[in-house]
C-alpha cells in the first residue's frame, strides 16, 4: 500500500538569504540577489559577469568542524541547509530510525571549486592537488557528510541530472518513503560553481544574460548562474503526526521523464508529460488556487516551451493559474534550483502569497500566462507545483498540496 509523504522540515542557503525565513522574505519583497563579480584566480586570468552568490557564508562554513571545514563549498552549503532542515523538523535519529533514514542529495556539477583549485595548482603553480581532492569533488559528498553527521544508515546517494537534480532527489526520496523502504529522508541538492573555470565554460555557450534575468519577458536574453542549497525533510505522514511534527505540505505527486530528442532544445511533449504525471493523483477543484513555480530560466527557448507545456496540461484553465519564476531574483542554481524552488512553492502554499517574476518589462505573445509580474500576489492556494527541466532533455516535476 502506498504511504502518504509530508514535508516536516526545510533548510535553505541561497542568494538573498542564509536561511528559509530570510530567503522567503527576499522573494516576497521582490529583492534581486544578482550582482556583478570578477573572478581572477591568477594575475593574468580574469572574468567579470553578473551572478547570484551566497554572501557571508564563509565564517559559517569554518564553524562546521571536522572534515566539513575542509570540504568543497557545495558540501558546506548542503550541510548548512540540512542543519536548518533537521532542526526545523525537530528530527532525532535514534538507533531504531537510523536504518530507515535516507539522504538523497543532488548536484549538477559537484566540487567545482576543488577542480579549479587543483588544475591551477598543477598547471600554473607546479604543485600537487590537495590530498583530499577526490573526496571533495565527488557528487555524493553531501549525502555522505549528512549520513555521517546525523547518523543515517539507510540509502544515501547522489542524483546528478543537471538542472533537474534537486527535484529528482525530492521525488525519488518521496517514492522510497511511499514504498515503505524508509520512513524519513533528507532530499534536495547543492551547487557551487561560481568559479573562473566553470563560468568561462558557461559564458561560451552564449546563454548567459548580460545584465539580469527576465523570465517570460519579451526582452529576456539569458540566464544568471547562482549558487546555494535547498534541503527538505520528508516523512511518512502517520509517523510525523504521531510525534507531533508541524506539517508544511504533502508531497502530492511526482513526474519525471526524458525528451529523448536533444541535449539543448527542450521539448514541449516531455515537459507536458512530466507535469501531467505529477498531477495524476491531485484533485484540482479550482485552477485559480494552483501556483506553478516555473523553471523559467529567462532563455529564448525555455520560457515559451514551458508556457506551451502548461497550456497543454491545463487547457483553458491555464488562464486561471498563477505562475512565477523566482530565478528572476535568485538566479539559476542549476542542480540545486529545484531544492530552493520547492521551498518557495511550499512557502507560497503556506502563506497564500505568490512571489513575483521581477524584471518583467514587456509581454511576449509566446509567453501568455499570468506570471505575477514584478509584485507579490495574495492568492488562496491549495496546490503548488515546482518544475525543473534540464539540459539533456531531463524533466522532473513535484506537486505539493495543502494539508
């Protein structure tokens, strides 16, 4: 028998806020966390571009202790978010729960800062890499650190599916709980690729915005890369109620598939099928009470494709939905995007507030939904959907409902 899965804890280390309260506040206040930075690892290399960084985390990272103090930034961000989520849930992992507690943590890239530092040390300075470089780089490092830190002895592994990594991780963890394999799990993702090497690679793709991110606006010209982590505590509902945990939302559905068509160009059919699958078990009596946190990257191809997919699912009711892209404020966190956007969707559901799509200047005939332009919208909500559509044609969608 399938079991119900609920969210009992949330943690965020994101552009605009180092915890869930500050992150949510920055979204509802329409604050843009995008800034211009210069990356110059050695004297003759330099790159300046707009990004969405997590500011002020360095001292907190040093306080994590042990191997974490020397871990790659993407692991440190993940643990920062996980510590908040575990404390928020009031979760205690005892000997009985430990084998039935999971950590499914995604990343698109892994330890990019360590990669950069290692290559510069070897090729420019004639030095060997740090002895722990492999342990810092591997994508499963955050999941392993969580297992060690919290005493988890259930499934612990990484999911790497580019920009769908966090949403895949949340959906897979929820499925493990539904199936009875585990009772509780940490799920989400982390990303930290604001380095000279990674940003050079992104810049030559010619999909980065030259100033800011303008999802669904006709004058959009690309995405902005960000960093951060978003982690949820998922729990079997009857267990959560028995221990008196606060329940933020129910995981109502999960959809995932592959376009099977192209590495870069998204397909309407794949996105449509993933949204439909996520909503299969969801009763929608009022489409006006549905919020979609869109993938909404601000690129020329993604935004109209996602719009068409939403219309294909909801038909005429699509005009009653409210949609927004919070990437306009916090940038695109790549593998971690679905983690902090799931938190944004859950917070919208809890507070009946839809964070806006800022920097929206000009309607686009190809993007013709209600995108909550530039201002937070009060709206009674019953269902919140978080979309993630990744390079390689990998689609993941998770739906939450009010409890």
